C-alpha cells in the first residue's frame, strides 16, 4: 500500500521534472481564462521569468461567478462564525457574488480601476473577504494590513502602496476588549505622506466610528447604493495583490502576487495537497491579514468551489479550548488548517482533549499546520487525540502556497513529526552550503529553491525589483534563498529548523527583530539595543530586548523598560508580543563591533552561547546572563 502511495507522488514529481511547462499548462486548465496565454513560461520577463504571459483572466470571476454559472449558486461559499460577536452568517455563492459585484461598483464609483491600489485594514469579518474580491473583480490591487499592527506600521504600508481608497472597520473584537480601528487608521493617514481619496468604514455594532467629512463613507450604505460591476479581465502577469511582510530590515517588503500563476497554483493545491474538492468545507483558522488567510481563507477554497469558514475568535477563551472542535463539527469541516501555536494553546488547557470529545469529529479528515515548525510533541498529541493525519507543511508569504507538504491528493501525508514533508511538484528544494553548493542529503544548510519559482510565487517586490534580486536571488545565483535553514533527509523529507536572518515567528506571526530594534533605539535613553527571539512554550518564540542606556541616564530602570514595551506596542502593534526589555551595561560583540545576537539567543534559550573566537570580551555574555537569569529555563519564570 505505502509503495503505491509513494509512487503516485514520485510519478507526479517526475512528470513535472520531465516537462514543467506541460505540467503547468495542464494545471491551468482548472481556471477560466478570458484569453489563453501565449507562453506558459516566459523566461525573459521579470526577475526570473513569468508564468502565463499573454493570458488574461479575472480571479473574482473564477472564485464566484463561474461556480454560480455551473449551478453552485445556492451552495454556501463562506460561513462567518464569530464567537466574539456572537453571530454566524452564511453566504451562498450567489449572495457572495452579488455583494462583491456591488462593492466593486461602489469602488469604481470612487475612481478605483485596474491597477489602482486599495488598502484593507479589517478584522475577521466577511466584509474583509468581500473587499478583497471586489478589488480583484475590478483588477485593482489590494493590500491587506493585519489588524494587530499599530498606526505607524499601517502608515508605512499606505505610503508604499499609495492606495486610492482604504477600507476599514470601526473596530475589531479581541477577548475582553474592543480594538478601535478607526483612530488607528486616522493616525496612520496623518503619518503617511500619501493620503487616500476616500475611506470606506464598516460600522460594527460594538463600537461606531466618527467619520471625517468628505473622506469617510459608510461601507454598507455605499455598497447598497452601488450598481453591480462586471469582472474586468486583467493580464495574468499583473498584480492581484501586495502583501507586506517582515524582511531583514525594519522596512516591510511588499510581496507581489501575480493573478494568473496564483489562481492556477492555488486551485491545484486544493486537490493535490489538501485533498478537497468542490462542495467540501475547508477551514483555515488564520487571519486574512496573513498569507495563509489570503490563500486559504479567501482565494483557494473559493477557486475550488469549496465552502470556506471565516472564524473571528481564538483557539482558547472564546469560550473554551473546544472552540475549534465546535466549529469543525458544526460546519462539517473536512480539512482544518491552523498554526501549531493554536494547537499548543488548546493542548495546554485541555491536555486530555475532553473538550474535543464533546463534538462529532467524524467528518474531519486531516489537520494541516504551518506558520512555524510544529514541535513533535504537539503534532503527536494532535494526531493521537484526533485519530487523523496531522500534516506540517512549510511555506512563506513569498511563495503563497506550500513549498513542502504531505499530499492527500496522492494519498501521501507527512508521517514524520517535526518534518515539513516533501517538495510540492514545481519546487526543486535543496540545502546549499554558504558558497551555494548543493549539500548531500542529511547535511544541514540554507534551504533554497532552484529558479524558476513555480506559478503563484512572488515575481517581484512592489516597485522594487532590485530589492527582490538582492533579498532573494543575489546570494546563490540561479536559486531563490528562502531564508530558512534545514536539512533534507534520505527519504527526501525536508526538515525546516529556523531562520538564517532576523525574522522570528511569534504565535505564527512573522515579525522582524530589526524593526523592534529600530523602535527601541528611538527611545531617548537608549544608546544601543538588540532584540532576539527566545523560545516560548506557547508562542514558539517571543521577542526579548536588551538595551544599553546612554551615559548619565539615572531614571528608574523599570520606568524605562515599561516605556520600551509600550513603545513597541504602539509603533508595531500588540501582535509583536514584546513584553520584555532588560537593561545591560553593554552588549556582547565581536572585535569588529558586530552584536552577537545568536549567542544572546542561545543564552536566552538556556543553551551554551558558543561565541565566535572573535568575541571582544566574553564577560559581556555573563552580564547578559545575569540580566535575564530569572527567565532562564529551570527558574520559576523560565520553567
Ligand atoms: N487586532 C488587534 N489586536 C490583535 C489582533 C487583531 N487582529 N490579533 C491579535 N491582537 C492582539 C491580541 O489581542 C494580543 O493583545 P494583548 O497583548 O493585549 O493580549 C496580541 O495582539 C497578541 O495576540 P495573539 O498572537 O493572538 O496572542 P494571544 O496571547 O492573544 O493568544 C494564541 C495566543 C496562541 C491563542 C494565539 O496566538 C493564536 O491563536 N494564534 C494563532 C496564530 C495564527 O493563526 N497565525 C496565523 C498563521 S497560520
Ligand atoms: P510567513 O511568511 O509569515 O508565512 O512566514 C514564513 C516563515 O515561517 C518561513 O520562512 C519559516 O521560517 C516559517 N514557517 C512557516 N511554516 C513553517 C513550517 N511548516 N515549518 C517550519 N517553519 C515554517
């Protein structure tokens, strides 16, 4: 049996390797095109070539209208389940299409057309998906900003994307508090050198927003008054959206997603990886502000004719650790996708899975995990309690769909807890040494993908092709550098072990320690600082800041550290979960002045710091150890 399963995956990879363009041409048949492509892949275009050049399509048409035309109009397209709002709403494909078409009409009325940008800053409400799809219908480019980011982060994205319109809501709902979005939006627009012509604001009952006369409009009123707009076919190589994500500098990178490759790759991934089809219920318990939300809450399930679930709640506390199982059972979810941190939170509160047993989980067939590496104990716990395959799969905002996975479509699921599965057909993944040589199986190195990247992956950065080349293509010519380190074992399973840069994953949220360092450095009393990601039992990693104060500062240290925590929360947002800053007399450095962040991180994790021989003064490491002693493993706080 396992041989047969293995063969189907191997055959698919071999078919793709034999004829990549033929493989991707066949995959593209799953999409409705307004004009067929001239070349499946044009190596002359862009940073490494582009897919489906010459073709034209409309992604929203592919997500909605064609399913209505095929007789799925009365099937549920999207179910909104919000324990925080105490509401559930079900939209059929016809209803969703009609709302999207009207909102597209409203946006067109505000001057938005093909190629114009629209920033969407919304909580997990159905209008967020409607807004994304309305942009797609017009050929406008959306840029969704996660609601947990603060005003300055939103401002930098508004400045970069230069949107004609911003779509937002009066508030978001977090357990125990209402997050007023509108004041954050107003502050962001004030900070941004670019000002949008108009804002559409969804008034939520929990908190109504004040409008700026002439600029702000009521989302529902404008939508209700608009005439439906037809889908606008756009070139396959044009951007569908931009999604800003943390890079190695403080400035986020605008990942561009081109329309054609995205539709093809996502459509194909639903059957090949997740093993679901039209009519199935698929639930990605993430947020539309992240790539997982873009790909697997909104676009992929709708492209495939599935029912997607949009959940405004948490894995625990809304109201209990049975929340995910309740949603899965109630809506007959076939495949669930979430971040390992969510499962850790559930396991922590309900170790015997008593809450799970309250629900009928018989329809659930598999649990997929991504966002960070799933630690084996969590994967094993979930697999044992659910009695279903638990599939860790590895991907990034840049790729838009899984680089490695288990493939339910081939009958293959990832059996090894801790591994990320095998490369998806389309990705030639190798571990490289620092000089770019391919390493033998079993040796750990820089994980890289041989160019070209498959359809669906970012062709460039927003208005920054040079930045794209520098960030991803320059280090290893002919390869895309993932920024992750790992090892490929003898079976071909890929083990992703961590980042090679300053990106950290906090509860599955990708954040830059560099950006946090910029915030700390801006504090009046701080001379120098370093932020590292320290291990955290629930969130995987949490940031830890070390600061050196300017000479002569003699204010109470606890006042300064409290200000630093507040500053990161205000400038980056609560999602950074920056709760710890420590003052040290100096930072450990090399003789050439480079801060030894890796040694600091190892110290914070309770490991030997292994400083390089070029360390300037090893005593500086002892000072760091003393400053963080109370949070080290083995102490009350660090245990
Ligand atoms: N708008 C405003 N604030 C938000 C927000 C949003 N959309 N999302 C999160 N926040 C806030 C939270 O309220 C919290 O604020 P607090 O410091 O005042 O408590 C902070 O940001 C951190 O949020 P979160 O990361 O959600 O942590 P948590 O402590 O509230 O909950 C978990 C812990 C594990 C339950 C939670 O992190 C979780 O479910 N994570 C899943 C992550 C995920 O889906 N990632 C997507 C990748 S697939
Ligand atoms: P994001 O762009 O927010 O999706 O974050 C991408 C990064 O998260 C990757 O580069 C990895 O560092 C990490 N990541 C995502 N999924 C996994 C996984 N399954 N295993 C290991 N790391 C992962």
